């Protein structure tokens, strides 16, 4: 009986000890995976090409009514942002020959100077313009008054689209590439504006281009492109102390295939 | 065996009460079996082992009552008590208050070995399966340590009672 007790004790102690050792051993516990802070980059294969044929769903039309060009700059360089937008703009290349006043209230030029390749940014390009005197800050006295001279342009003539050299700011891409740090694109483009200078100045600007993939609406598809960039207004002879040197511009464009 | 969470908790509860007893029992017997200690105090505590086990069983019964409070209906018992077979087996330990059962101390060991086997089974699974979870064994061992403490405590309570109330031992 004495031997039985000893043997039983040995077995119990052995099992208990093994359990104790096993429970304290961490060899089977894998290290937790480190938290990934990287952005998941995934470019699809959408290709959007411009066109004007109504009803052709392979052609994408500029949806001016649902697009905007906004700007902002700290008031007097230190305050909360002073903001505004431009009422008239387009996605068309305005060559010297086309720098005219057009007697129309519709888009003066076809908005077809663009193409977008989601996965081949080298083939993506766009050109566009804004009519400077169509600046809209929500203050009629300022928009039709001091801002006209501040921006070096002329007042609005009702019923006309003024694409003259004094009233347009132009952009034209020179290179579009993937943004290595996000799902967006880096767009390098020429920004041309006369401002208060004697002749228009062209500077190369780099901006962030964002693609909002096409989605189905009730009767058609729609996709978006946003371009964010900054210019130094002093380069263009803008001397007003009401705005800072740097003006931030946000272009939001939508396109549909109706 | 039902493997849901409540069954697992019930299993842990049973192990917490009873799995530590076999080691206390054999350790006491081995020490008491030493010729030098046979006639000493430790040798005279062996008959208290089944009573200590019965005390643990009584505490387990109280724990079950606490879990069921305030509804002691059959339906509530049926829904609350998982592993009813093992629970019933655990409650049988109360019988060791009866002299007929506690005279044969080995019976208390055999009774408690059922719960020790639950622990040993988990350890065996860890040994035999490479994918076994260490956390399971760690849980078992924490419960086992608590059970050892509970059973040592119950044994100490009975020894203390016998020391201060010798009539208790005679009964």
C-alpha cells in the first residue's frame, strides 16, 4: 500500500508538473502580426474617353452642372480661409486662336480635351480653363467690383463667354503618374494665367489627381475626377493683401455617359 | 460531450472544486507513511481527508444553490446545470460526511480521480496534438492550483476543528 501511495503521488506530481511547465511555455504562441499602416493601392482598369454623341454610352460627357472649381486662401494671410468659386469653366484646350468672346450662355468650346486611363496614367491627359471674371465669393459688390481689377480682368458682359487672354487661366497636363503613397495620381501640368502681368505666365505645377470610379445612376453611369493644387498668386502680379501668397484650388469634375 | 461554452465553464467549476484532492490525499498518505512520522500529528489526520473532501462537496453544493438563486424550479435547474452527470457525481462527495463512506478513505480518492482525469485529458491532448492551444492548458493549471488551495484550505479547517474541538474527531 505504501508503494502504491508513493507511485500514485509520483504520477500525480508528474502530471501536475508537466501541466505547469506546458502552461508556462510560450513556444507555440506566434508573435502577433504587426499592424499594417500602409495604404492598400489598387488601380482598376477603367478607361474613360470623351465624346459628345448623346446616347452613346461609350462616350463620356462633361457634367458641368455638377462640377465646380473652388479656391481658398487665408484672409489677409493669417485669418480663416477666404473662399470662392468660378461660375464658368470647361475641360477644353484654349489655344491662342480660340481666345475670343463667344456670344453664348452655353459652354463656348466642346469639353473633350481629356482622357482617363485608370491603370495607364501615362495616357491620361486633360486641359481646362476658368473664366476669371466669373469669380464668385458670394459678395456681389466684391465679385463685380474690386476683384475684377485685383485679378487683372474685365467685367462680365451678359450673354457672352469671355475666353480672351486677360480672362482665362489655363491648365494642360504634361505628365500623369501613380502616386506611390496613395491610390491617387500625381499630375504635373502647365498653369497659364496673365493676372496683372503684361503677358501670360506659364508655370509647371504639381497637383493631386483623384479618381472616383464610375457608378450606376438610375439611367446612366457617372465618374469623377478631382484635382487639388496650389499656386503663388504673387507670381501673377496679384498684390492684394486680403489673400495670402498661396491660393489653394480644388477642381471637382463629374462625367456621365448619357 | 457538449462542447459549448457553458459546458466548458461547468467543467472548469468541477475541476476547481475536486481536481486538487488526489494530490493532497496522496501527499498526506505518503508523508504519514513515513515511519518517523507515523505516530505524529500528520498520521492522525488521515481520517479527516474524506471529511475535507465532503466539505469541498458541500461548498460545491452551496455554489450550485448560489448559481440557481432565486429560481430553484426544475426547468431552471435543467437549463442552468450543464454537464449534469459530472455535477451529480461531484455532489455525491457529500456522502463522505456519512461514516459508512468516510471510513474507507480510498473511496474519496477514487471519486476525485474522475475530475483529475479531466485535467490529465487536456494535458494528453496537448501532448498528442501539435495544434493544441497552450491557453487551454494554462486555464486548466490555474484552475488546478485554485483547487489545490481550496482542498488544502478545507483540510486545514477540519484539522483546526479537531484541534480545538476534540469531540468533533470522535464523532
